[in-house]
C-alpha cells in the first residue's frame, strides 16, 4: 500500500514536471539600478510553474524574481548543475543586488553556484540566501529507496540526495555568506518510520541545518507545501529584508 502511494507521488511529480514546463531563462535580464533580484530555484521533479505562488509573494514584496526552470528526473548531477548555473548567470549578469532562495534540491543548486562564483562572496551585490527544506545532509527517504527502480528512473541527481559522504549536500562547501534555513516539521505516516526525529516527510530537520547558517526556523509544514505556505513565504521575505528570521512571529505561531 505504501509503495503504491509512493509510486503515485512519483508519477504525479513527473506529470507536473511535463505539464508545468516552460522555457528556461535563455537571455540576460534587464534591471533598474535599485532593483533587488531574487533567483528562485525549485526542487526535484518540478518546474518553474511549481513556484508560481511563491514568486507572486516575492513580487508583492517588491522583488524582481528570476525563476529557474530545469529538468531533474533522470538527469545527471553535472547536467543539473550546468543547466542551473547557466540560468543563474543570466539572472545575475547585470543585477545590482542579488538574493537566492532555493526549495529542496533548489537549495543545493544555489549552494553549488555560489561555491563556483566566489567573486560574489563579500561583494556588495550579494544579498541574502534562504534554503527551504533543503537536504543539506541528504534524505533518509532517498536512503530507503536507493536500490529500487524508482531511483533508477530518478537518475543520478536523485541518487545524490542520499545521506552520507556520497550526498551532494555533504560534498558542497559551507560558504561564509548569510544563509537562513527553514525546516518543515509536518511529517507523514508514509515516511515517518524512515526518520529518527522531526521531519517534513522527505527531509529531516537535522539534515536541513548547516554549521555556518546565520539563522534557523522550524515551521509546521510538509515538504511540498512549503512552496505555497504563507508563513514560509513571510519568513523567507523577512530574512531577505532583515538578514534574520522573525522569531517573535515564530513564537506566536507555536503558542
């Protein structure tokens, strides 16, 4: 029964990827001198369409949003990182101020990009970085299915989301930049047995953490719903504006 539900979720992800797919960033963006740009990266098996509500909320807050659109199912790690890096080059080419927000796998492609563009580090152009539900230490769910046909279909990039030394997240540097991490705590009975602690259904709270993160907040939300959750968006935007999360609001949510 659980396997049928997992397969259903996986197939749905692939359908959404195909249905929501649109043209990726293919030319440099034109910005005004005071524009603040947010490069927004979606997660595994999704497309830019999956981030439409989050994009809307960022735009309502006054940001110019450059949303990545890349294939991930069945792709190699190099192909994903090459594609996203090329798009981020176009997003950031003439941007006066650049922030980065990544959901799930999107957070890893952001980290990879900044690791390979150290000219941003310490630059006045670099703003804040927010990672939402990012498997920085891998996912126990990926561990559970690593030898299954699902992972064969998922390809190398999916297989790189396991925990341990082979995890993509563990192979990336921890950079000296202002990073805010948002973790979800609303697990699901489908995957709870794979975890030893709080999780969002796909990624453990512990896995989202980085030793050099500037701030951290937990929100009662599942992994996929982070993209639509109002509190997640509010906290992400607050971090972009202030370089920290709104912990007063966070306390209010928990009481």
